[in-house]
């Protein structure tokens, strides 16, 4: 039976219960810290890895100058110290006017967030307004050429002929989308003032240019940790979450040890103070005991009888007595009194005992001595 109950006793012992409690608390704390690590990684990802593609539609303004232009706000989409590829996408029809236009220029300007777009003025060209912006306020400026793809008349007619059903059904249009790269791996210095807040595009092709749609696309070129976090999201999630979790556990354990050490030190100080007090009390008690064992007698509240020299009556110590019904202390006239009556009784008993033992045998000297001693003691008692 003991062999069967031994595992149960071990499992329910005090150290085992303490181990269960510590394990339970460790699991709860670890779960909470794991949730915090996941939340921290999500915040870190959203703040550290920017949006890879930012697209803005440019609404061209015609009639305000020799060339159409447009301004779009970037808000806080771009970040500093991050390379971007800037591409302008033009959806233009293959009209005779655009084909006859040939090459034309695109002008792209990135303006700071403090820039305030002015109202359109018909007598002022976009170039003049662009030149009016100081070089310190203009964060980036680029000009690139564009042209429609050339096709011969025979190829163009053949393509239109074979694609005629698609044109009739509206599945295809006689237009072309031009992608003009305006910048490659363009980055901005650290600081919110160095990050663009507006983008301005100008088509330097006169008012005759025909455009369906204009868009500006910013594509982030990731590298290093950002590239790893964006292209390998699951692996980076596991790595960074584990790193955050282990760091939290280590700092939590260090804090727990510091708190435990602090409270343990306080407890030890209290114990030492108690020991010092007990030592002082025992020392005082020992000193008092030495005084009691020495020359000074240890008097208490109990009555005591003290012997005397010779044939004098013993002395008796009577302490103060407090009656139950009264609150005043009653003290005898003499704290130490001679025990005369008790001495006479003892002498009489001694005399009777001696008389029975001697049974009349003895000399006259001894009998006379005893009688004179008895008479002498009686006379003292009488007094």
C-alpha cells in the first residue's frame, strides 16, 4: 500500500504544488508575452515596411497655359531613405494629331509638404510657375521624352482589319499606353521636410496633345531587412516574433529576479533586526540572572522564611497583598516578622520527643539544662 501511495504523496507534496503553481504562472505570462510580441511585430512591419506601390491620377488642366499640367497630393505615402522608381503612365489615342506630334517632353516635379498649390491663372504658363518655385523648395525635378510607337500604314490597316470584331464589341481600342520612367532608385534624406508631399506633371506638347488618362506610379525598391520582410513574410514573422518573445521573457525574468532579491534583502534585514533584539534581550536577562546568583537576593511576591544565627527565631518575609474587593494595598506593620509562635511549638514537640526518648534517664545537669532552656523560650514567647 505504501508503494502505491508513494507517487501520490510525491505528486501532492508541497514542493510539487509549488512547482505546479510556478509552471502555471509561467505559461500564462508566456502566452501574454507572445501576444504582445505578435502585436509588436505587426506594428513594426507597418511602420518599417512602406507601401510598395503608390499610384496617383493626374488630372491635366488645359487652357491655363501653352502646355497642360496637373498636380496631385501624395499625403504621407512616401518615406525617407527608401529608393523609389518613378514612372509616368500615359494612355493616349493613336489619332493623327498625336502621331503627327512625334516626340514631346514630360516634366515631373516633386514639391514639399509645405507647398500650397496656387489657383490656375490663364496668363501664366506652368513653366513660369515651376520656375517660380525656388530650388530649395523643389525636392526633385526630371524631364523625359515620349513618343507613340511607329507602325507603317500597311501593318496598321492589317491589324485593324483582323481586330475589327474586337473593336466593334468594345474589347479593344485604338489607343496606346506609354510608360515613361522619370527616375530610378530615387531616395530622399531623413526628415519630414525632405519627403515630397505633392507631385506636378506637365506635358510639354502644346494644347493639341490628346490624352485619355495620366498616372504617376512610385514603386519602392526594397533591400536588406525590408526585402526579407516583404518577400518572405512567414519566415520573417517567425524570426522576429520569436526574437521579440525571447527578449520579453529575458527582461521579465531579470525584473522578477530583481524584485525577488529586493524583497529577500528586506526580509533578511528584518530577521537580523529581530535577532539583534532577541540577543539584546537575552543579554539583559543574563545580566539580571548574574545579579540574582550573586550577592543581591532575588526577591519575589511569594512569602519567604530566612534563617537566623544561634537560637533566635527565624524571620519571615510577607509581601504586599491586594484584596479582591478593594483596590487599596494592605501591608503588615512589619514586612519581616519573627516566627516566635512557630518556634515555641517546635521546641515543645522537640521536648516531648526527647522526654519520650530519655524516659527519665539522664543526669540532673542535663535535665536542668533542658528545663531552663524550655523556661527561657517560654518567657520569650510570653513577651
